[in-house]
C-alpha cells in the first residue's frame, strides 16, 4: 500500500491576488488624488480670504460710496468661491469613500463565493494527488462548484477503490506464489542432512514378526 506524500498548503488563488492588488491600487491612487484636491481647495479658500482682506483694506484706505457695492460683491464672490472649493473636495471625498466601500464589498463577495470554494477544490485535488483518497468535498455548493465537488469526490472514491483492489490482488499473488508448507519442510530437513521421519504404519507393524 502506498504511503501518502506530505501535503503542502495550497496557495492563495491568483484571482484573489488580482482583485486585492486592483483594490489597493485604486485606494492608493484615490487617496493621493483626494490629498491633492484638498490641498487645492484649501489654497483656493486661503487666496479668496486674502483677496477679501485686501479689498477691505482698499475700502478703508480710499473709501468711495460708488465702489462700495462692487467691493462687497467681490468679497461675497470670493467667499463663495472658497466655500465651493471646500464643498467640492468634501463631495468628491464622500464619493470616493462610497466607491471604496463598494469595491471592498465586491472583493469580499468574490473571495467568499469564488476564491474560497476554488481554494477548497485546489486543496482537495492536491491532497488526492498526494495519496489521500479519503478526501471529500461538500457537494452542497452554489452553481458550478457543486458539480466540481461531485466530480472530485467520484474521482477520489474511484482511486480509493482501485488502490484497495491493487492491494488485494498483490496479497493474492503473494499467497499463490508462496511454496507449499510440505515442500518447505522437506527442503529444511534436506538442508539439515537428515531424512524425513515417517511414523510406523499398521503394515510395518505387521511385517515386524516375520522378519524375526
């Protein structure tokens, strides 16, 4: 009977690595973009505040009733531009977080529904290839994975049956090729230099008086 070979741990499927790498790349790129957007928004807001302060200083240095409405309108416009830049940065950040959450849920769903059953199938095939023919998979799985598990179980059962048949055939051939016990005893006595001993029969006991 063959001895099962040691089973190495099954590697993580490449589809999971691909999705994880894509998720990390999107997260890093989005985070870098968010940092740049927030810096630009803060810079725009600071510039608008500085513009409003300068307009206020200009109005104090040279007051003019005719220009006062225009200065007030420009100050309000600058404040609105700064606020809009901050709001736009906040909105894009919220959208980015929602996209990340959706991608994370999709990655988790993919790993649960695809990668994990696939890893189980790959591990079972590796153990069967190593000689563990008692390996069985749960056939109550969604879609095609249930059919794959059924096929793996049938293959493992067939290999187990073949191994049992080979073991029994080997034992039978060993028994058939073994020499009989009487021949083995005769060969042992010949090797010791003695003759085989025969028990006296009824005929030999009858012939003994005639010889006298």
